[in-house]
């Protein structure tokens, strides 16, 4: 949306007395609604069927429907497909629930972090990174490169935020193109 369109949308929203000036981007071909929580929106994304299956297998549905706020770095199906053959199938087995839970919660940070906020904090830091602690106790770091934001896991592998700032009733989803693995 260009600046003129944004300012027009803001003026229209203000004139109508609404609070939402900008619509969320579609994710995986589905509309994302600010009035729904992370799980309620994610289940509709064709790009996140693997993530949704993993969240269900790990028993994290109720947690991600909680009050939050949460920032979820949501890997797309292709990110899971890029893992070594058999990894996803192995993680989805009941006996691997603890490992799956750790990996998934390593994608969730308490708080509501927009890409602009993370980029601003990273640019203001001495090392150029905005560092976050995940719900699993692991660490992620955000670093802007040009007009893109990359999220680094503890191994130094980076996923790019491909769809940003998808607002939810209990936080925000940042769609990423890599699975972020804890050490």
C-alpha cells in the first residue's frame, strides 16, 4: 500500500470512527482477523498446515489461544519441508512431544513486537541485533538487512520475515521462511 493509499485509509477510518486503519495481509490465501487469536487465524492459512499440525501434536493450542501478548515467528510449510528427510514425521510422534514443544516454543516470544520496532531496536544496539528470549528459554535475534528483517536462531541460521505484522487479538504473527532451531 503506497503512502497516499495509507493516508486515505487512515482518514477514512478516522472519519468512520473506527480504530483499525489498515487491514492485515492475507496469509496462505486466508484473511487474518485482528479480532481472532493466533490459533484461530493460523488454522486457515494453507502455508501453515505443518505448523498447525505440530502445535496440535505438542498440545500448545490452549497456550497460543491465551491472553498473550505473543510474537510468533511462524515458519511456512516449505521451511519444514527443507528440514532433513523424516524430521517432521519423527517430531510428530508422541514420544518426541517434549522435543517438538521445545522447538515450537523457540518460535514464540512474550510481547507484541512489530518488525519496525525490532529493526529500530537492532539499529540502535551496539551489535546491530535486537535480542529476544523465547518461551522455551532459548534466544532469537532480529537484524535488518536493507528493507528486510532476518531472525537468527542460536545456531546463527537466519529466517527472513516474509509477511510481517499480522496482528492478532493476542499478539502478532511474523511469517518466516525457515524453522528456527534451538541448540
